[in-house]
C-alpha cells in the first residue's frame, strides 16, 4: 500500500497554441503567415481574445483592446470568432486525449491535465504518449498542441509552456529537483507582478531563494499563499487530476491597490469585472446553466461577505448589471467600510449541458 502511495505520477498538461487563431488559420489559408487576431472590432471597443505568434512579435496579446493592437501592428487582421466552432474542435481534441486515460481534467476549451500513471499504451511511457497525442491532434484535427510531462500538475503546466509553441518538455522525477531550484518565482501560479516585486525586494528570484526564506517568513509575509509558495518551492503539488470537474461556479475578483473608499467607487468597478466574468464564462470547457449571481466583498479589515441571488438565466448574453449593482449595495451595507477586494460570479447548475453556446455573444 505504501509503495503504491509513493509511486510517481505521470501527468501530461496539454495546451493548444493560440487556439482560436489556430482554428481560423486552419480553416482559411489566407490567414496563415500574417499577423492575425481573433476578437472584437476596434470601433466597438472590442478586445483581442487571442492572436497568432506573428502578431505576438508586435507585442499584441490576449485581453488587449483591438484599437491598441492595431496601433502596435497596423497590418493586423482581426476576425470575429465562433465559439461554436471552437467548442466543436475542442471536443474532438479531448476525444483524442480520452484514448490515453479516463482521468482528464479540462481547464478550458484548449487546455487539459491528463493523468496517465496507469496507462499501458506506448509501453507506459508518458513522453511517447505526449508525442503521439501531439502528432495525432495535428494530423486528425489540424491544431498544434504544446505538452508538458511531469510528476504533478504544477510542474506539468510549467512544462507545457516551456517550449511553446509546438513544443514538448519532459521533466523526469530525477530532474525535478534541479529544475525547481533554478525556476524563477515568476513562473509560480499565483505570483503576479506585485508578488514578484515583493519577492524581488526580499532578494528572492528563484525557488532556491524561496527555500532559504523558510516557511515561517513566507507565511508571515504572504499568509496562506506563503504556505503554498513554500510547497511550490519544493516542487510539491499533490492535487489530483479531477475528472468530473463539475464546476459549481465561475467568478472573477480583484484586489485593489488602493481601497475603494465607498459604495460609488465599488459600483464604478462593476462593468469591467462583469466583462471579465462574461469572458471567463464563455471559455468554460463545457457550457453550463447559470443558477445564481454572486457578489463577494472584502473590507479593508479583511472581513468578508458574500451575497447571492438565484436567477433563472439559461445562457448569459451579458451579466445583468442592475442585479449585480443591487447585490453590491447589499454587501457594502453590511460593513460600510472601505473595500479592498470585489468579486462577481455565477453559481452554475451542476448537471447541465443544455446551454446554447451560440447564444453567447462573446465578440
Ligand atoms: N482567451 C480569451 N481571452 C483571454 C484569454 C484567452 O478569449 N483573455 C481564449 C482565446 C484563446 C483560448 O482562450 O485562444 C485559450 O487561451 P490560452 O491562454 O491557452 O491562449 P492561446 O491558446 O490563444 O495561446 P497560447 O499559445 O499562449 O496557449
Ligand atoms: Mg493555449
């Protein structure tokens, strides 16, 4: 039993290269080899959902306004996307993954973890499985997938990004230690620009530096996240690949660098939060019915409150701003103090696959 427990897992993380753009280039040869973005129109305050690598060379990236993207790259071709098509392509790719394991955790349309620990295909070699998967997805679906192979999810995800695009990176258990020590903290999940800067000030650049700080210091500086940092610094991540990832909610939250002083300031932040929420909802790997609207609010003293209201929305064209304003008012009224974090979300129906994806006006 103990031996079983200690067995190294074999996790593959697969992530398609510039997914929406790749689908568009696959279907229209005229779009290949030129800078291409999928997104909304500049004259409608649209944003870039993604762009191909030719466009990235100009500094264009996801979530940038299309107007800004065109300023950086005047020859950029912008096409509106089709979520329906991307869902269909995604399903075909996931079906290939299913030939290798039943333990698949999709994270979005173009990204999934596979636990192939017990798989006998390819003589049990996860590296060969990843190679075969990459080849098959290209031959059978026409899309390039980058893959990472490692003993846990955290490392597999970093690995798939390592040689992107069209790359494979394998981290064998015996290579993990050296790799993690040299790994820059910027690659750690949850370490954004702000945390990276804080760590930089502490003289921490890579995971070896993190270890030197010790768990106590990290926890005192970063709270619960410090504990997580400590684990990551040692390359540890025991999270299982969760198969039936029935999502119960989808949400977006933001911690403000300066507290929002009053209710008005909170309400002002709503439109941009709701826009992100709509984007995130649209990218769920499976369509899901919305059962409720949720607002979370953390006051400057870290006390926190959540308000939820059931709604019967089937598929959201856009989040109902009036409803969210009411929820924010109610949440704020419980504390009437400056606010450091504001979050908005949907509660999802657990057993639903009936939402009409094409009703989602993402672009
Ligand atoms: N997406 C989006 N808005 C964002 C980020 C992503 O609509 N802010 C969509 C478009 C992407 C898809 O999700 O094609 C997958 O997201 P990824 O982050 O995996 O980005 P790409 O697959 O486009 O590029 P990469 O090659 O970096 O994986
Ligand atoms: Mg991708």
